[in-house]
């Protein structure tokens, strides 16, 4: 009995895999696609779940002209970018020390990860009370400090994996040649883990950009970030679906573009640097 043409079997298998991955892609992309459609639809088209409609920019006019949404985006940028820079400046030397200088770092690293696992809601009230008594509510610097504290453990853990990929013999050779520990770190190690720094910066930036809970509790109007602005489009008069969709597009697009550009570094950060002990 003939088992069939291997070439035809291979083509059929390839077609089946293509169809499967297409379905998976559609499932994962559907929420983002629906969000983009909502940004360009009239509310009646959104409620009727119409895929064929007349595009409109009313949602974008609402957020940028009626609501000054650009101020919220500015606060998000002025919070997320400094947070990312500060976290990298603090995490890189700490991760280098844990990877090459401190041979008994497992206990400390475990405590770092435990600190990262503490849910934000558990310390929200103490943070609010402390910021209130110190007169630090509704300030971007307060958010930057809080975001740094929460993202630093993850950044240290991730970067430690990248530094451990570099052979310790390279550091020892540099020391023998007369380099100081700082010169080894800055001139040799940092360039070699450039991909890890980029991957870490992407994760930290996304975490700070999308954060909602602390921004909701610690800000009011002056330092409110973009995710908080979406709340204002739902009130006693109804839900402004077009404005919500437009705001969601404006909030997510920079993150999506950043992640796509740095895709190979993101994959490397998730697979190589993060799993090596």
C-alpha cells in the first residue's frame, strides 16, 4: 500500500501549520484591531459591532482638543523615560557585582525577587500616607521613585543573567593588565551586555508607561499619566467609546512600536539572560 507522495504530505502539513498560526495570530491581534476600529468609529457603530463603517476622527478631536490628552502623554513620557534611565544606572552595577564579585549572591538575589513579588496594593496605603505627609502627592518625581523601586529588582535579576554570560576570565585578564574594577565594568562589561541593557530598558519602560495603580493613588491632575486619562471618558452621561479607543491607540502605539523595533533584544532577554543561573 502506497503511503502517499512525501512532497504532497509536506505541503499539506505546511498548509495546516500556516492556517493554525494564522488563526492564533488573528486571536491575539483581534483585541488590538478592535481597539483601533473603535478609535475611528462612531459610538453607534461600536455598539452595533460594525466592521464596515464611515471612519471619523471625532475620538481624536475629543482627546486632543476637548481633554488636553497631550498633557497626560507628556507626564507619561517624563515619568517613564527618567525611570528607565535611573533603573539602568542602578541595576547595571548591582547586577555586575552579583554576577562577578559576590560569590554568595543567591540569598540576596532571592530576597530581591521576593521584594519584586510583593503586590503593589499591599503597600499602596503606606505609600500614600507617607507621600501625603511629606507633601509629595501629585508630583512626577514621586512616581519616578516608586516606579524605580518596583522595577529595580526585576532589572537586577535580568541583567545579572547577561553579565554571567561573560566569562570571568575576561575580567581577570583586564585586572591583570591594570584596569580598575570600574574600568572593567564600564569599558568592557557594559559594551558586551548592550543587548541586555536594551532588553531591560524595554521592559522597564513598558512597566512604567502602563502603570495605573500608583498613578491613580498618588496623582491628581498635575502629574496624572495617560492611562488615568481614559477614566475621564466614562462619566454619568455615558461612555465616549471613540475617545476611549483613540486614547488607547495613543497609549499603546509607542509601546508597540518600541517593542517591535527591539524585538530581537526582547527575545534574547526572555530566553538567554533571564534563564541562566
